[in-house]
């Protein structure tokens, strides 16, 4: 066990400077040490805390409740204040829990939002697309038609996937047939 840190205290009874033990987290200073006895520290009352070694004669009150749109991440105890965080889908901006940004079509999520920070969006790079407004969906790779033995009829862009056709011969036949047909 590590020894408690010390502080200097002037003892009025003897006129001496004494080295007293500081009080541990979760307690407060009831009486300074004297030549005859150690520092007296007592536990913090309910709904209050101290979170470090100290020489204070009182504990700090815990924050009473979480703000609107927040939930309790950690309850108040003798050594910690109550910790609140924004509820699912929101992040803390200065004082308020704001809704996570949604990325519009053509851009995707590169970093999902957390209770501490907003969603990060980025435009879909070449070969990728996103056709939805979403705070969760990343950009998706364009379908490679040839891996499925299909033909690319329409090239995709940032908001639309490639459009592939059915089997090769059928498409070619259609192509020939339609160009031969009279108008």
C-alpha cells in the first residue's frame, strides 16, 4: 500500500509545524493531526464526493440530475461525480445534445457519431456510391458487373450503383435485333 501524501500543518497547541496525512478520495478532513494522533478523515456523506487526496473539510455535491436528452453513464459515488452522456444518436456540443449529422446521398459515413462527437461524412470517391441520407451508412463499392458475368449497361456515379444487364448473348442479340428493325 502506498503511503498517503502529506501536508504541513501548524499545531497551535505546541507551536510546531507537523507533517499530516492528507485525506483519501471519498473522505473529508474532520481533524488535523496533532503530535499525539493521526489526521482524522471521515467518509463523504451521501450524494457528495472527493476524487483526489486532499485537505478539504468538506466533500463536493454530486450533479443532481442529467440534462434533457442525456442518460447516466456513471452514477455518483463517494469518489466520483455523476457522469452524464447524450443519449443514442446525439452528441454533446457545448451544453446541448444535438442530433448526429446525416450524410446526404453521394457521401458516406467515415466516422460514426458518438456521445462526444458528431458523425463525419465524406464524398464518395470514384467507384463508390451512397444513395441514401444516413448517419450510419458508408459509401459502397460499385457492383463489378463482369464478376457476375454481366454487362455494364449504365455506369454508376456517387449516388447510384452500376447497372448490369442479364446474360451477354441475349443483350448482344437484342442490340443487333433492335438496330435491324424498321423504325
